[in-house]
C-alpha cells in the first residue's frame, strides 16, 4: 500500500517501520555470523563470540523506546568528514546508527558530528539547517511531529511543545535517557573532549546526572578503541541510585561501562562497624594520607651490616655504607614502597656484578638475577625494607596510641588522634570492626605500596558528599585518564561534605578541570523549586538558584495534617494521577508510615525497586532520596527530616533534597510547625 504524498506523518511512520526492519536485519546479520573458519584457537573463538554477543545486545530494538526522535534537513551537504550524501540531505537522529542493506544510513547516531545541530542550532545560528523536526511518540508509536524552519527569517522562534511534553512525561520505572531533550548548554558538556576533566555544579532537576551519563556514551562513541582498552566507570552514592540509573547507557547501546559505589572500590576488608561523625571527619581528612605515608616508610631502616654473597669459591662483599646509598637513592626517587622494595635486590646484585667485572669476570643478566635471589640479599632486603600489609598498617595506627602519635605529630592534634583511635583495639585484621572510612585508609595505604590501576574515564555522581580521602581514592583510578564530576554543593549531607569544587578537584588530582554550572531546571516544577530555594541562603549562600523552564508550574500544596491516615490520603490523591509517587519521610518515621500504608491496603516499594503500573508508590527514607525522582512526591513532616540529622545545616540540606524530588507535583504534610527557614 503506497503512502499518500500529502501525508507527512504517514511518511515518517513508514520511515520508522523501514528503520526498524533495517535494524532487525542488522541484528540478524550479526546472529548469522559463522566464526568457525576465522578463529585460530578456542581463546580467539571465545573472545570473538563475546564481542558478537555484545554487538547483538547493542542492536536490540527496545520496545517503547523510539528509534529516532528528530530529523534535520540541511541546506547544503555537510562536510565529507561528517556525513555521506549530497546537498540538502536529510538525516534522522536517533539513539544509534541504523543502515539499510546497501549501507546507506537510515538513522544517524545522536553522537555523530552531523547530529550536533539538532541540539545547538537556533534562529540566530541555524548551522546550515533548513528544517528541524521533532517527533512525538505514544509508547513506541509515532503520533506527532513539530517543525522549526531555522533558516526562514519570517518564522519567529518558539518553544517546542513536544520538547516540553517529553520533559514532563510521567515516569515509571528506572531513569531514562534525555537524548531527545538535551539542551545546548548540556550538549557542550556532553561533547567535551576525553582529555579534560569536567566538573558540573547543578541544582535539582538541571539534568547533571543525565549529562554525565550521556558524556560517557559520547566518549565511548568518539574514543571507542581507547576506552575499550582502559575502561570506564560510573560511581554513585549507593546501590539504590545505581539501580535507578543502570538502564540509561544500555538504552544508548553502551554495555561496557562498570558501575560501583566508593565502598565497592575500596572493599579490601569486610565492613562491620561505623564511625561517629567526629571520627569520620578526621579519617576522611586528606592529612591522613601524610600520616599513612610516614607510618609506612618508618619500616625502612638504614643497613648497619654488609651483605656477603657467596658464589662458588668467591665471596662478594657490599659494605653497609654502599647499601645505605642504594636505600637513600630509592627513597629520594619517591617511587612506591613496593616497587622500591622489588628494585632493591636488583640494585644490590648490580653492585656485586660491578665487583665481578672489576675482577675480570663477565657476568650477564642471568647472573644478576641469580644474585638478586641469593639468600643473603633476600635477608638484607627483609631487614632493611620489609614487606608491609596495608590493612595491618592501618590496624596498628588505629590501635596503637604511641605509633599514631609518632607519625601524626604536627599533623593531627591530640583530640583528633583520640577521635580516630579505637576504644577497644582489634586483635587482627579479620576480627576488626572496620568502618567505611577505615577501608578508604587501607586503600590509600595499598596505593602507597603498589600503584592502583587507572581507567580511561570515571564519572562521580553526587560528588558533594565525598570526603577528601574518598576523592583521593577515586583520583587514583583515573590518574592517566579523565573524570566527570557531578554534584550540588547545596545537597551535601555528610559531615565532611565538599565546601568548594576547587578544593575537591585538588584532592581528586584534577586541579585544571573545567567547572560548569547548570541553572536551568528541566525536572522540578516552578512552584516547587521556588519553595525549596527558600533554604539556599541558609545552606549554600553563594549558589545561583535553579530557574525552572517548565511551562507547567506543577501541583504544589502545603497541608497541615493530624496523623498518618492523612498522609496516606495524600498518597491516594497523588496515585490518581499518571506516573510514580514517592512518599519521603524522616528515617525514624518510615516504620509508622509503612504500617499505615499496609493498613490502608496500599502496596508500596522500597528505594531502588522498580515501579510498575500496579505498584507506583515508593516509601523513601530521607537519607536515601538523593538522586531519585518521582512524578509526585508527598513529603512527610519537614521538621522531622531536619531533626533527623546531627546539625541544623545538614538537616536543612537533607530537606532541600527531599523537597526537590518531584517532577509534576509536591504535597508537603506536617503535624509539627514547619522549619522557620521555609516561612
């Protein structure tokens, strides 16, 4: 059946259908590959089969996910290095590249240079674009389109209704990509180069997390071979957050990105304990790196006895003063403790070989290796530069007051030393009740001994809650690579929360990073972000308030209530709307509200569990709300959220986080008076 010439929507649907068929053919072509004749052995066969399996997954046609979301009609042919085709060619912009059986593109990857004007072109700078078309979808069906004639001076610039609808579309399930709604200022960050580190300060709803994830996808597209060798990693604050974002990159065809928390990175010991706020702040201070270094290198002692190597009938003597010179030279080179320890036997062996050559012998490398393995040399190295276990080193520092005092002198004062010392020293590494901060110290000590493997690119989300020592732990994992740092200083809710991005970047080892600020709010409605911003002068005076670009002001209500039943009723009202609802409450209030929901017969989930059409309510402790978002939020008793933290500023910051999780509407319920800062 032919498509009517005068029916643009039908033509676009026809192109969508043909593109899906082409993608299916691409997938079937990969599935049909026969590798039996091209692999030399089973190892190559396994490796190639794994690559094919990844390619098949990357070519999946995800149900409900539009294959393309836009179209660009160029006035002239793009440069040969950017795209194929003749003058005035048309390109459909989508999540991945799709070509027909002749190899001609049917959908262009959003990351390709030819796609860039879709995000950056404007009436003032049309970038050689005659027409930009956006598509609207219902489920997976193309149902609408909207045109902008960028090169037509007679057409006034206007806000895209489809763009607004996509931003405000109800969300059920995990976080989705924003590839169809990336704004020019976001696109600049997304497409910034691999060699540089970027720090993004962004208030609630500015899309900083999505920008960071899309930057990873872009870098994998632009530098695939390099990052395939070196690896990429996304670091989130907790497992719930990682579960929430885990589908974004696969939806863009990227399957090779690791995800972890900082605790995962430094999991050298089993975590059994916790620190009070004072101890955690001191342990997280970058000065502890200097204490650890002193303690580690205190194990190196200057030799007082010569080394005598017996080979056959000959005895070769390296005097103590010469050994001391070798040790001091290694210390002066400032190489890692373990590397220096491995080099010392070879240095001693070389000194022996010099004596052999002077006596007329002609030793080779095999002789030097044999001398380095000599029992006398091994004994000398063990005495002068002993092996040190990083966990045992930290164990001694936290258990032995004299050892700590010796190596913390001039760095930590007496009160700080008391704060980190264990009240009851542990007998062994296995029996110790290690805290998360202790594990970071062990990671620091491990790196002082042996270099940590560096990745090509690391993304750090909710970075404002990292301690200086945690920044150092992450920085070790990208010493030869770059990073994307994402966060909001106003949402720092740990006692050691970041005070400035410049300070954080110094601890990360990326002092030259570019700091960008996102202030346009795409997620939080105007009335909600305006209300929440009343807290900014009290929690982060220097930050620019977020300005919502949403045309829909959203639903907002502050409602006095008498108890849990009224809170449940507010949840019922929110659930009458399409989309997800989050009931956020102080951690101590969660059991009472859980019981009230159960009595009312309302099913609910915990943070990180995926919402469905049947269960759209999530009960969220305020401590786990960061980074999550819901169409509608019921916030229970703001003062209880503030009181749940050790100090008022941290409590107000926690409240700011909770107030800004809503996409379409917020109902604040309270039985006690509201915090005065919200008045």
